[in-house]
């Protein structure tokens, strides 16, 4: 009795040390599991979207709520899913170079990249997705964030595009040429902010782990003046901008019939072995959905394969 009383404080200390150690281990384990579930890439990341550079991640974070000065650099690295061009993904930097140099031929392998801008839209996007699905083809969608906010029902369509294995690109949030290109000169600051705003919107639908490095300038990069500053920033941040080398002209002038779109596509087709076709899946482009099966059939008959840009 007397002996056990004397040892009691030591026992208590020992019990406290053991309890503290166990609690610490459990806490660290829970923390680790939480971090993993929060940061691991989604199962659908094979669709081909790859992360931008550290610069853009930092930049986006700076412009979000407040700078997180307690950020653990180890966690930061975990945020980057591995680079994966996906099953049908093609390295967009090669195509950017191909387009900028106005090449017609490269390695001779015929690849067509179907690209759709300005969506998603409730009427046209589902029809485009249906045609792509029926042909087992994947495409690249350059999405405008303000459409997602103006028509919340379209958010599901963006998820459908992504889940179907298409590549998702950034086409700015506002798509407002007056602000992006005042007097036809690129406003680099507004452009980058608008791009980041669109990234945030895309993530709000596709999850925080979604990243895309491919962008398309509204109206096309080659249309605007004084691009040097924005080009420098985009390159530094790991973005790849992509114009096109064939088109249906579905966004030019008056609405066009299905046949007019097909004729225009055939007119711009120059037997390029890497064909980037500009089309639109915005609200009033139902004839684009009408023409798509014929365009796909024409390209198949000419020996083209279809891939996404990532
Ligand atoms: Zn556009």
C-alpha cells in the first residue's frame, strides 16, 4: 500500500508520456490522411489537363483570399498532379510551334484536333458531345467562365465534357475584347487576371485539382497587337496559347447553313498533317452540331486520327 502510493506520481508521469505519444501519432496520421485526400488528383485527371508552372499556382494563390504564409512547401508539391498527356492527349507546345511557324507538314502523321470555343451551351454542347461519343472521338473545349455563371445548368455540361475525356482549355472569363484588347492592343494585366478568374471558375466545377495550361485568345492571338508583354508572362507561367489552321467560320458574319460551314471547312483545309479546326459550341451554333458528323467523316476518309490538345 505504502509502496504503491510512493510510485504513483512516477506512474502518472509515465502514463501521461505514453498518452501524449499516442495522441501525437494519431493526430499526425489523421493530418496525413486529410492532406492526401485533399491533394490527390481526381481519378479523371487522365483527361489530359496538366498543371501550370509554380509561378501561376503562386500567382493564383496571391490573388485568392490572402497569401498563405504558413504554407508547407511539401504540401505545395503534392498539389501538382503528374504530367499526363492522357490517352489521346497531344503535347500542345508542339502544335503551338507548328501553328506559329505556319507549317503545313511536320512528321507526316495526320492528326486532327477538333476545337470548340465559347461554350458550354445548353442546346449545342450536348449535341457535340453525342456526336463525339458516337465516333469515339475526343475534342478540345475552350471554355468561357461567364457562360457557366450566367447559365448554372451548363456547369454539368462542362463536367460531362471533362468526364468524356475531352481536354478543357481556358478562353478567358469575360471574353470581352474591349477590356482584353483596348484599341486592339493586349492589356496584359487584365488578360492575365481574366485568365485566372476563369481558372477559378473552372476549378469551382471540376475541382481544385483541375489544371489546364492550354488557352485560346478570344479572337485568336494573331489578331491583336502588342502581345509581347502578355506572351512573356504566359510563357513564364507555363501557358500554351493555340490559334487554328482550319475553320468553319461559324462565328463570322450571319449564321451559316450546315453546307456553308462544310464548304468553308473544305476551303481552309490545306492537307495540313496537324489540323486544328476552329468551331464553336455556343448557343446559336446549332448548324455547327449539324455539320460535325460530315466533317468527322471527311477527315476519317482522308486518314486523320483525332486527338486532344493538352
Ligand atoms: Zn471565343
